[in-house]
C-alpha cells in the first residue's frame, strides 16, 4: 500500500503522504465501527447499512487512486525495476498474510482478493499505461468503470474468476475486484499526468507538515502498509480487553428482529434435511451475511426477490453449505 512519493525536485511530496494518511484515518473509523458492530457493542449493522457501505467504497477508491497517482510520480525520472519489484513483492506477501490470517480467523468469509491483492495486481496491470497518452488512460478508466454495469455480474461464474468482478459476488470480508476498481487506479494516473507538470515551484509540491497532528498523519501515510497490517489486530485486542474489563461477552452480533424469522426458517429447513444443528447455524448465519453483502437482504425480508435474485440467493446458500462442511 505504501508508494514512493518523490517530487520532481527529488524530495517527497508530503501532500501525497497526507492524502494517504487521511484515507487511513477514514479506514480506522470504518473498521472500528465494523468491529463494534461485529461484537454487538453498537446497534448498527455496519455490513448492511447503506451509509457505511458507501463510506467503505469511498475509502477503497481513494486508496486506489493514490496508488495510480504515486505510480506515475515514482516513475517520472525513469523506471527503477529493482525498487518496483521489491515494492510489489512486499505488497503481495502482505496480501498472502491477510489471506492466511483470515482463513484461520474467519474461515467462512476469508479474504482472498481484498484491497492489498488488488493493489499488487493493479501495480502490474498499470505498467503499460505509463507509456500511453493521458487520453488513452482516461478512456480506458471509463471503460473499466462501465463494463460491470454493461455486462452484468453473471459473465464468469467460476469461483476462480471471481476476482475479475463479473461473476456472482463471493462471500468474503473484503472484496475489491479488478472491475470496476482498477478504474480508480487509472483515474489516479490521469490526475497525476495533469497535476505533475505544474508541480515545480507549486504550493502542493513544496508543502511540508509543520503541526504535530499533520506530521503524525504524514508519517502514517508514508508507512501505510505497516499501519494497515497492524491496525485491526490492535483494534480487536483493545475491544477484547474492554469487554473483559466490563464483563461483556465477546461474540458476533445478535440477529436483529428482521433476521430472526429468516434464521429460524433457515435452520428448521436445514435440520429437516438431516444436517447437524451446529452446521445449520453456521450455514444460516453465513447465508444472512452473504445476502447482506450482495444487497439482497432487504428484498429477502420483504419477500420481493426477482427470479434472478432468487437464484443468486440460492447460490449463496450453496456456497455457505459447502464452506461449513
């Protein structure tokens, strides 16, 4: 997630680090709210709340745009293959670490293609665009943004192609597919192409953090990969300590009133087919989370699914059943 942010004069452009640091702060807010929701310390269900979902997408888009901007910035004076390969390898290793950690901690919704996976792949996919005209990059960005809405999400149904973004939405805690999110990286490259020629002597190129809060935010933005990897373990650890100190029980959110009828009917049908109660509880809870992530929960509770949406809901249930065995 960390990028070189070198100005044409050879020093860092601290406003880029500041922007990345602000994106980190926004991410802290979202993830801490997510953790509070997961441990039922607040009543809001962050996973399904529309406002929180939009907030999460704005954060991801900001990070990816900064990736594109920084890639152009870091290669202004030539392409340093060694530094580039080191950076991509570091991000890829961090992505694998996230996958392994969530595989053990959250096996039903482990992260197989989240923000770090996307950044690692996007850093490779964006390389040819460094040598193309700005107009071509802008047009390609528009195409990448538009394709999922034009082609839909049923083009590739194989699980191993889910990372492209054209198949059914997978059950995972963090998912940033190539389409349409690579468009944010390209948009960042376009912004850099427009802004950087005006950089020498400009305010934004010469700006330096002077106050302590600004310096802290810039420092975080400069070391964003490390900060990203450690912040959630720190948040979760702090919440566990808080719950132990206050005598509160740790555990996932209790289902809300709308979820209770769904879970009851789901578990009754599941156990009626001969499946153990423990497995049925996991399958139904996983299905509820999957329906929320797929923006189908409101329609499920209102019994207003279209035939295509009913099929998608069925696929979510099958996936949860397969993972819970």
